[in-house]
C-alpha cells in the first residue's frame, strides 16, 4: 500500500505560494520598491536554471526514501506521476513555464535565482507533518531525520542565496529596466501568475518527502551525497563572494575576476552548481538520473552566454586571451596544467567547446 499525500498539503502549499506571490505583485505594481521586488521576483525566477537545477538535485538525493510506492492523490483522486518520475516531469514543466515567461521580456527579473518561497514551503510542510522516525542501524536505534535533513539543505541553500542576492541588490539600487515591465499591468500579472504556478510545481517533491510516513534505513550513499552537497554549496558560495568583492573594488573596474577560485576556473560558481545535480543522480538511482545530461547542457549554454559578454568586453586584450587559454571553463585546474593540455583533450573532457571561442576581433561566435 503506497503512502498517500493528503490533498490538504497540496492546497495549503498552493495557498501560501499564491499569497506570497500576490504580496510581491502588489509591491511591484503599486509601491515601486525595486529592492524588495527584485529580491523576491529574482529569487523566484522561472527562467533561472540555477535554482531549478539545484532544487531538483537536492530533492533527488532523497528520492530513494520513497522510491517505490509514493502516490500523490489530489481531491479528484487523479494520480500525479510517481515520485521517481517527478524530477524529470518537473524539469520539463519548469522549462516550458520558463520559455513562456521569457516572452515577457524582463531579463533583469530572470537573472537571479533564489528561494525564499521554497524555504517557506519546506519548513511549513515539515512542521505540519512532524514525522520524526527512529531507524535501526547496526542493531542500534538512531534518530535519523530524513525530512529534517532535506529541509535543512533547502533552508541553508535558500538563505545563503537569498542573503547574497539581497546584498547585491542593496548595492545596485534602482533598476530602470524594471519600469517598462512594471508599467504594463497585464504582462506583470501574467508573469506573477506563471511564477506562482512554477514555484508550487517545483516544490512538489519536498512536499511529498516531508509528508511521507515511510521509514527507510539510512544508506552510505546518503552520507556521501550530503558531504558532496556541502562541497558544492561551499564552492558556489565562495566563488560568488570572491567575485562580488572583486567587482566592488574600484581598483578592479574594467577587469575580469581572476582571483581565488576564479584563478583555476572561469566559472567556479557553475562548477559548484554542477556538483549538486550530479550528486542527486548518483545518490538516487532512478529516472531523474536521465536529466543529468540536460543539466550539463543548461550550464554549457549559460557559460556560452557569460563568455559572450566577457569576450565582448575583454576579447581584444592579450591578458584576457592568455587567461582564457590557461584557465579551465568549468572544472578547477592549475593554469600550468590546463594550459599544457592538448586542444582535443580540453574539448573532449573539459568542456572547452568551439562556441566559447571568439571570432576575429574578439567578437564571440554565436
């Protein structure tokens, strides 16, 4: 007999999400307070690959907890995809929502992923269920909180990212590009509507996990996954902070970041993001593993976009070309080692793809 998720959990998370999004819709449309609306809106961006990939990966680590018998039952007794299929299903659905929202043409709102709404839902479902289970490990009773660990991962990830974004936004001040979006009430309403649907949909996995009554034993891959998740988020947070400090220094104006982790990778923050999806696929042997290639594709495209911008600004500088030729695009490696590797090896194993290389005059090849 499978565990059934009461439709009240689904309804409550939907109400909370709609209410949260409605609050910031009002702030956006009426109060014109950019620093608050940017923080909330950017945090919940449908087009953000960063948030969606990390979120699916975090929950993916825990899919084995419920991997055979979870059924999500809504009020009309219609069955949603099994929990094993949810990551792939949500990956596809969030893509479609993202592409629809892209037509709203507010790029600034799509640039920064965040997670305040996800943190609220994770904590809310954990508290409401309150299911703490004892596990038997080596003939001893251990109080293993699978739901607590999952909620803690989501909370740490969300608060870290949210506080980092808030700090950046407070430094940036008002964004004039936001006015064009805000002055079109219809576009604004459509954006926030899709935003609410997307947040609630992608929150379904953690809602299912936190509402579960299953009582599985802890496995070695759980511990490995948690450790690797910690490594990934530490790398990402360190890289974000190093670049922020570098960009805020007046002496570095007009320069590209090549300090700290950025000395060994042109995108160490993306490397930290990639670790988490890979961990999710390794720790949960299920169909969500099939989305690993898609996750890497997202990051390849994001690197291409980032390098296009960097090449336009620095492509004609000899120092930048040396940095680019001796620094790995993703996986951190010593410059001396990476620079000595043959081009075919870089392209085959280290993601040094032709679309990252600028054409004549420093203009990127699209």
